[in-house]
C-alpha cells in the first residue's frame, strides 16, 4: 500500500530553497489529513547537515542521498535515485518545486513510475479524501482543478511563493535515513555551468516585471527600477518611449510592437499608457501604476495606482518589499 | 540524420478563454497556431538538417485542424508530417507521450526535438516522458545546440544560470527561445509543402488501444479567475502609500 | 519536381490570391522611386519593384517583417505607376500566400488573435467597446435613425482616440444628424486583417458585420476612420454589403454647405494638415477636410510640401502600426520635423492610426511642448 507524502527538498549551493519549506508545510497538512508520514528527499553532495532544517519544517523522515554524482543536477542521476527510492517505498504523493530542475525531474520520474503529474500548481487541497491540485492554464486566463485518482504516487510541481511556509519548530527532529542507491548511468555530461551574475529573468518568462517609461527622465534613473526588480526577482521592461529615447534597447520594450507579456505582477513607473503599450501588458494579473499625472491612461487598467513622484515612491517601495520578503 | 520534431497546435496568445455549456474550455472563436516554442524546435531541426543533411519529420497529435500547423512546418522546410488522432478528448500528458513515443518509436530517429513547453496547458512534461519511454536521454530548455553525428552539445537554462550539456544521440532536446529565430515559410516552401506527405493515422495503426493510453490525471473542473475589481488609488504621503501598496500586493492581491 | 515548376506555381499562387496585376509590371521602377521607404534617413532594404520582380518569377527570399510586411499600403506608388497597377492589392495577395501557411509576423499574429477573440486588434475586452461614451449621450442605432456611426476600434479603446469619437458625436449632434451606434456587437472592420493577408479572417469579419448591419436595418454608415471607410465602401460590396458610406469629414462638409453645421468660435494658430492616405490618395476626399478647417475662424491652414496625391504616409497603414519601425525609418518622424520647421502649432489629421503614429513621433522628437496632434473633429468641436 502506498504510504507517505514526499517532498523533494531542492537545494542549491548547500542551502535549502525556500520553496521546499512551502512544500513541507503543505505536505504536512496533507499527511496529517491522511494519517501518513511526511518525508523529505534530500539529494546532493555534502548536504547531510541540511536534514535537521527539514525536520524543523515538519518532515518526519528525511531520506538523504549524499553522493558525489549528485553534486550538480543531472536529469539521469536524480531521476534514477528518486525513482528507485519511490519504487522501494511506494509513497502516496511526491511534491516538487516548479523550478527548472523540479520540472525536469518530475516528468522523468512520473513516466518511469507510470503515473500522472500536475505541473505549476498554485494550490493543494484535500477533497473527498484525495489530493486535488489547482493549476493555471492559458497563461493564467483559466484554472483547472485536477487529481490523479488511481495511479500512485500522485505527483505535482508547485510554483514557488504561492503557498505559505509555516514557522519552523526549533528542535523538532526528523529521522534520517541514508540512501545507498547509486546514481546509475548518467547520459547528460555537464561541460560547463555558467552562473548568472544577475538572475533577472527574461521579460516574457518573468512572473514580475518592473517597467519604466518616459517619466523615468533618463537612462541613469533606471537604476532605481533595477534595484526594485532585484528585490522582487523581477525583469525590467520599458515603454516604447523609453526605448526610443535610447535609454534601453529594443529587447526591453513591452507592448504590441515589442514584447507581449502577462506576468503575475506588472509595475508601471512613469508610463502614460499608450494603447500599444496597454495591448502588450493588460492581461497581466495585477497591474500597479505609479505616475504623477492622475489622468494617465495607465490608471484605467491599473489594479493599484499611486499618483505621485516615482523617484520618491519607487525607492520607498523597494524598502517595503525588502521587509516583506525578508 | 533523421530528425523528429514533436509539435502541438495551441490557441494563440490573445485568445479569450471562456467555458462552454459543459464547463470545459470553449474552443470556438479562437485562432489556432503552432505552439511558439515548437517553432523554435522546428527551426532547430531545420538548421541541423541544413548542416548535416537528412530529413525532418514533424509529428503531432489531434484532429484535422492540426494540419494547418503541420503544413506550416512543412512550408518552413520539414519533409514529412505525421498526425495521430487519439480518437478522444480525454487525454493527459501520459496519453500524449505514450502515443507520440509509440509513433516515433516506429520511425528511424537520431534526434527528437520539441518545444520545452506548450503555451496552452503549460505542462512541461510531454517531451521528457517521450524520452523516458524511448529510453533516450533528454536535455530540457535548450537555447542553442551544436549537433554532430552521434552527439549533441546543448546550452540550456538551469536554475540560476545556464549549462552546457553533452549527450550522445539519439536524444530528446526541448527548445526554449533565446538562441535562434524561427524562419518564415518561404514562397517556394509553401508550394513544395503542398506535395509533401502528410500521414494521418489512428491509434490502432501504431498498435495502441484506448486502455493503454488512458489518462492518469483527471480534470475535475475548470474555472475562470475572479473578475478584475475596479482599480484602487493608494492614497497618502509617499512613505505611507508605498507601505500600503506593499501590504495590498501581499495580502489582497497575493502576488508577492 | 523541377525547380522551374515551383517558380511557376509561386507566380500562379500570387495571381490566384488576387495579384493578377503583377503580370502587367514592366519593372520601370517608378514605384520604388516613389516609395517613402527609399527616402528615409536610414535606407530600408525594402524595394517594391524588386519584390514584384521576385514575385513574377516565382523566386523567394523576401518573406520577412521588414520586406514583405514593410509596405504601408499608402498607395503613393500606385498613383504613379505607368501601368496603373493597384500595387497594394498585389502586396496583399503576396502576403496572403504566406499568411495562409502561418507566415505572419509575430506581432501581427497577436493582432489577429485579438480580433478573432475580442473583435478588436488592441487586446481589449469585447465588452468594453462602448467605454468611450463616458460623458456623452450616444443614441443606440435603431432603424428609424438615418445613419449608423461606426467608431473605429482604436477610437473605441485608446484613451487618446476616445476623445475623437466623442468629438465626432458632439459635432453630429450639433448638426442635428439622426444617428446611433450598435456597440458591443460590433467587430473590427477588418481593413488591416485583409492587408496582413489573412483573407479567411477578413471574410469572416466582413460577413459578420454585413449580417449585423442588415439585421439592424442599416443603410448609411458614418466612420471615424478612413480605413474603415475604405473597407466598407470598397471591399464590403464583394461580400454583398451595399451601404452608403461617409467618412465623418465628408458628411460634415455637406452639412456645413447646407448651413446645418455652424463653426463660429475662433480657433487661432497655425494648423498643418496631414492627409491620411486612405482618405486622400485612396478615396480622393481631398476637399472636405480642407473646407472644414478653412471655415474655422482665425485658423491658419498650411500644407505639407507633399500633399494630396503626394502626401507622405505616416507609416501606420498596412498593419505597420503594430510593427516596430526603426528610428530613422519612421515616416511620421519626417512629418513632425517638417511641421516643426513650418512652425505649425497643430498637426491636424482625420485618422486614428495617424494620430497614434504622429503623437509617438512628437514625443520621441521632444516636440510635444511646442506642437500638438489633433483630429479635425477636435478642432471643429472647439469652434462650435
Ligand atoms: S511602377 Fe508599376 S510597372 Fe513600374 S515597376 Fe512599379 S509596379 Fe511595375
Ligand atoms: S504602397 Fe506605399 S509603402 Fe507600399 S510600396 Fe507603395 S509607396 Fe511603398
Ligand atoms: S494611418 Fe493614416 S497616413 Fe497612415 S496609412 Fe492609414 S491613413 Fe495612411
């Protein structure tokens, strides 16, 4: 019989990613509802010491696979270890982060185990004794609630930052189980890893975009938008006016003649809201406009507007966001 | 070099999504286009073909309407198209991957390409599953690839940067935008495409039955996001307004 | 299949799509010499004569955003072509061969998608189509009304252009015209859709709109945009849509002649008239806009160097409004510079696309503190 809710504990550079705690908190509730245990699976090299943290965030058991071959993520090594472990213990569900690696691993493991996988989920709930996942489709223009009624384990990847992480309980310990499974044959040979200095995402892929227009007054002032973007993990964009003024290159241009975007959050600073710009971003889920002209068209599509001086407001907003995200 | 491209036809990005009488996604009144990421896959396939000689076969799943997207791929320069009709609307990624893998498994292939995700369901797993079924390695989210006889060196996105990964062929590579621009179909390509083979087959012809491809995941219900509330002006002095805005974004809009 | 056969087929396909006139071309090059693309500060690779050459021989290699989709369909070349070839029609035919197979510029795919889903090219909600009416009483169209007022999608949704729609309504009301609007049931006229080459989509729009107007009992239509005007008048008859169509300037000019529209308040300043190609060169409505503006007390009307049949396009036609044109190649920049040299305070026009293009240039050239762009209707309204 299938037993246990599993969370794949994603780590990078020997640090557990925040989304793992979010998954543990959600997994804890599911495990309690089902009367099963919550297990974390920790993979990597030299990661054993991180197991304690996972206990504090709710794991009852931590499977630790600490081998050289897992130092860097490769599809085959991680798939082999996780799939073998799952075959051995037959968990009810496996939750992973919807990160590049999480998505990659989830698809391989799901197929190897012959089960279903729901990706990019934004909610988990227990309904009629089964795990039900909500996921956005059509770039968030609709949602679907889905479940995996028969096949086990139920697998899902969960979008980071959408589920709340409960506070850790200091001293709460998990049983650590060392996994001896080998990484097997690894067919993806890593030649090089290039770390990005700036981790700003690509415009059309970004969940959050901080965008500036003619109201920025000059290229040097985009620094304040970049700082805000970095706090939020956001991409920086610009209106056609700002691009035309030569302040940023065309690849930053949001709008019908540039890039059409639909992020979760779009922060428009000093953008008046020409129709071509609006047409390229008005399907964003939440729009914030900061502009000194209360008549600006951008306010017509904004969910939240601040009428005022962006040079004052943006740095203050950055500080507030820093506090919130700390 | 035998190149296979897995392609999906999707709603265009501007499609207005509504639900039909039975609560499913309404398919009326929307433009259908080739999944944009698959255009990159087709382009990558054509470049490999131009460099190494060979043949590009585009494979897709769906009804007759998908032929227009396949024809686009042929007009861009692909050589053959195969369309498998699953015979049912009740499919999930497991279904799709099982069918595609079976169809491709019956062909010769050195490299299999696809978009890293489809813009409709955004599920990011079909190509990976196909690789797993066929027992070949996969490299996902590829922006650039150097392909030679027997191996591919791919630059791909990873969390926090990018990586260069080498795999031996056959392998599956999924394309992300960033490296190359998909070409237009050319006039000549369009004329030639009309005479290129487009094979339409059903499940039985590739030796599958409905039970073998039964979906694992079940959609329980579809729903629309809450209607946009009227915009709010956040009042107050700059410091106050900034604080309030941050609070609203976290607590009310829940986007931070 | 032999290469030669393919060439024949390409030509055949262009002809079949409505480009038969390409066969009349004698390659004299008058068109390319007239085309604004060749006259910009930064030269463009686009050459209409060369494209015809390739099309006639069935060659390829011009299928790109900046070549096949460069033409703004301004008609400048066509009025000079010694063979009288309707050049924009051939361009449209060539595009449609490609477009049918998905070869549509990325930005334009989104435009078509939006029109299919929302009935407008601006990715705005179908249900918001009447949002422009805020602050003015606009009657609904009923069969007892003489005219249907069709507000262009741009004037329906663009905050700037909505003012134009409101001005037109006020003018019609001041002149006692019996009119009404249909509203959310309306869809885009499809002018740009056809210019993109998406014939199927255009046919669907035309048939839908014609059906709607017939059902409502529409006989006469007033448009705010010359693009809609051109399409209703010249292209809808192909689909059985026979309406009496007026651009609002034409109707107002008639009304003024009959003493129904009185312009009395002075509107001072130097006004330069940018001729919308689809009102001027395509429709030969040269006089109405000028008559109207000249009747405004104290208004000093000046002309661009090239006007009427020789007017330089703003580059917003042929769906170019949704595509990026590099600085240095923007026709509207040239227009604004000339207007500034002539020390005009107002650039007047009568097309929503022209306003978008000209205002963009005004801002980019930092001339927005010395000059404004106005629709003729806005000037006339001030003069009521
Ligand atoms: S002006 Fe007319 S005849 Fe001369 S090259 Fe152009 S299209 Fe051909
Ligand atoms: S219609 Fe205008 S833009 Fe097009 S080729 Fe002729 S002159 Fe050039
Ligand atoms: S937008 Fe105006 S000037 Fe420009 S093509 Fe249309 S009518 Fe011509």
